[in-house]
């Protein structure tokens, strides 16, 4: 019998661990190739403006801005105002957390073997 039928409706906050929810949030944020490209560019620099990213990517300024917003929402990217410009960089604390969480998933998958 489904939970809703038993009057026990639950949401994802009660069904899944915080780690599982965090991984899902990051996976969703990284689920677009433009965001992966932005992350790779930011990884090579200490800071970068949206205009500098636009110069490197085959995307419009508004599209890059929207992708940066999604990455910021997931906590993967931070920004600071420098006069009229917004400077972006990777969030070291969030990436450290993600390395640990993704590492835990990979360790859990280690026993799996591909049969040929």
C-alpha cells in the first residue's frame, strides 16, 4: 500500500538523507554541459567575471548568467562584487564536501564488477 494511501505522506526530506539530497542537488547543477564547462574554466582561475566566461564559451551573456545562478544555488560557485562587476570563483568548502560525498558513493560501488 502506498504511503499516501496509509495517510503517511512523506517528502524527500524525510525519505532521503542529507548526503543523498546534497548529492542530488549537485548532480542536477552539473547536469548541463555548459555548467560543466563553466566549472572547468573557473577551476583554472582564481576569479572570473561573467563577461570573461562569455568570451570563452559559445553562449550569450544571459545564458551564462543563468547557468552561474544555478551553480550558485547549488553552492558550487561563489561571487563577490568588484565595483560594477560580479566576480565568480569555485566554493572550496562546497567542493571539499562534494569530493567526500562522491568518494563515499564510489567506494560503495567498488564491489560491483562488470561481467563480460
